[in-house]
C-alpha cells in the first residue's frame, strides 16, 4: 500500500484555507461568508490531523486529536451564535446582504 | 503502547476562573426564579463572585504554578492582569443594571454572559498552552458577540454584532491555523517550547518555515482582538453600535486579555526577535498614526474613543517591540490604567446614551452645568487617557517611552510622543466642550445613579492614586516580568 504523503494533505489544507479566506473577502451573503469560515476551520483540522499522524509519541498525537475535537465544538457554538444574529437581522430588515448592512458608516 | 498518566492537579491555580464560572452558572439559574426585570440580585451575586475570585487571585501572588498537565499556569502577570479584568468587569456590572433598565433591555442573560466572558478572558492569560488560550479566546469572543447584539430591537446593535462576529471568526481561523502550524513544527502547542524549537531548527528546513508562518498567523488573530492596525476595521463600528455597557466591557477586557497573550507569546518567541520585531514595529507605528489621526476628525464620542483605543493599542505594541524590562513593565502598568480609564469613560457615555441623548462630542457640551460630578469625572478620565500628569495614563506612557528609548527604538519613541500630543488635542477638545455652553437645550434631564457614582469614584481614586504613587504597581509589574523572564516555574504534575 502506498501511503499518501503528508505534504499532499498539508497542501490540500492550505488550499482549502486560502479558498475559505478568499470567499470571506469576496462573498456578500453572511451565511456564505460563514460557510467559508467553516471551510477555513476544517482546513485547520486537516492540518492538525496530518501533523498528529507524524508525531513520535502518544502524548503528542493525542494533543493534536483533542485540539481537533475542541475546534469542532467551538465551530458548533459559533454556528449557534452566528445564525442567531443573522436571524435577528433578517427579522428587523428583511435582508441580510452585507452591503446593505451599513447603517454604521456615517 | 504507552499509558497516559493521570496528572496531578493543583486546584488553586484555576480557582479564580472556576469561581467566576460558578458565579455565572449560579446567576443563570437564579434568573429563572426572579420576576421579570428584577436583576439586582443577579448583579449582587455576580459582584460577590468577582470579589471572591479577586480574593483567590490575590492569594496566588508570588506563586509560579504550572499545573493541570501543564495547561494551567499562575504567575504574577496572570494575577495582575486577571485582577484588572475582574475590577473592570465588576465596575461594568455596577452600572449596567441602570443602563439596561433605561434602554428597555431587561435581559437577564446579560449577567451570565458578562461573567462567562470574564472567565474566558482570565483563562486566556492563565495558560501558555495555546489550546487553552484558544478556548478562552472563544469563550470571551462568543459572549462578546451576543453582548454586542443585546439590543435586539435596534438594527445598529445587530449590524455591529454581525460585523464583529464575521470578522472575529475570520481572525480566530487565522489564529487557529497558526497554532496548527506550531503543532506541526514542535509537536506541542505550548508557548514555552517555542524558543527551544526555534533554537533547534535549521534555517531553510521545514520546522523553521513552519515556526515563522505560525507566528505570523497568530499575530493576525491576536492583532484583531487587540484592535491593532491594520486589523482594527471592526473597532469603530462595533464600539458605536454595541450597547454602551457592552462597549465599556469589551474595550477594557478584550484589550487586556489580548495583550496578555501577545506579551507571553512574543516573549516566548524571543529568539525569533529579528523576524517578528520589524512586523510589530510596522504594526505599532501604523496603529499609533491611524488611531490618533482618525480619532481627531470623529464627531461621535464613542467612535472617537474607538479610534483612540487603536492608538493606545499602538502604544502598547511599542512596549512589545522594545522587549526590555522597562517596556514590558510599561505594558502591564498601562493595561491596568487603560482598563480603569476606558471603563470610566464609556460609563459616563452610557449615562448619556441611557437618557436618549446622542453621544456626539457636541451633545457633551455644557455637561458641567447639568452634571458637575459626571463632567468632572469625564474630564479627569480624558486627562488620564491623554497622558497628562498626575494621572496613571502619564506614567504608563512614560514607562513605554523610556522602554522604547532603552530598547533603541528611537523613532517609535518619537512617534509615541508626537501622537500623544495629537491624542491630547482631541481629548482636551472633549474636555473643553464639557465646560462650554450647550448649543441647544438638552433632550432629557437625568441624574447620576448611586452605583455609577461609586464606579466613577473607584476609577478616579485608582487613576489619581496611581498617578501620585505609581511605584507599588510599577514594582509589582517589574517583578512579574522579571519572574517570567527568568522562567521560574514550579511544575505540579507527574505520576
């Protein structure tokens, strides 16, 4: 069995992270922006797991795995808060486009 | 396969954080049993919890504990900054009730959210393990997003919350990616390992590149939290849109927490000084210039303070770039003073916003006639923010300035002095307008409630006290920094 090299995973993760970051900057819908942020977080998870695979001892491997679990948990908490805010905005003004969310600019 | 040891734990190191979490949970349950809108008991329980946590925190002074499998730590820096966080949270709790009632935001969840945010901020400072730091950052941030959007009926508040949330989540993704690369480089997410891994890594090798990239990414994430330029774009909108009590809280607490982590991270990355110091140099310069110059043309006092907080972040960054005993002492001193000044200043603005008055600088005109005490307090707070003696703000800037000169950062020291003069211009303009005649009849009559008087008195006594006798705090800060530099840890772990 030929193993997929670590560099392949890392490159994929870097690409996913870059796509997510680009998406945050160019997309206008907050839900899509949010999906892009999730993509970035998952790229981070992939990076962690790849590195964890190549750690010499158990303690170091587990540190990476546990971190991924925490990231997943935090991402879920972010979804709850983020969607809550988006729902309230939609109720107040019937649109969520970030370009029209500009009352604060004087 | 090796077995995982169950590490021995020293509870006292995390006792302050746990007390705050306990108080938050208690408040959360208590709120269910109270009649709607009756929140005084919540405030009292919250204050009690914060006071108790402060007591436990003070008891840890002098100890350098590393425990909980090396994920929790308590040193003098943690004690000092956690106390600053606890005091600012307590002050905000004191005057929040009145504001929330007047603005018709009788949401009981304000109190537990504020306490959870406090626990998160304390956790960030009480660890060198980046996983714990990240969790603390997220607990703080998620609570702050909700607090920002607390005024559910106001579009402004919700828009600020959305903006803060999206940019905050974006920034923490960068921070996380930085941690992931650090993990790849050294197999551990502990900051204290960084210097050893850097010394061991060879130029041109993978480890070396990973360490550099990870530090850069983490600086982006923390720079956002600390409102350093060019990551400050969210600051004015969020500060203006959020309910003023939430602004007071986030301005003080998230800055203290973010700079606490930056201080630890950058001093751990000391061997990489040549690499990060030009970046921090540029960030410091840009923050001082952008923050102070843009603040000069703001008409809304909340926006003005927001931009000025970017400027203050720049001053603190000067202390981090200089990286010597004096400048780091200055950073700690300035953070404590800054927390007091900001909470007080936004507190006075919350009094105005509460009565439905605008928070523009023009609306502040003639405040001295109507509210002599509030105006006097605001004037002292502004003088301290401007760094005029005998206030704490002066000594903070003085140590940072001396530290920059000592560290050979002459240009930064000059820019610090010059931008302070620019800062003095807009702070004094606001002060003068307090004592000038009002342009028009004020929209509403209001009084200063008793809790606010107590809060402002604490701020004033603290600031003037530190201004007259800066030595105790400066000595303690110096001692804290020295201990960190010497790396005197008492590690409680093992089989």
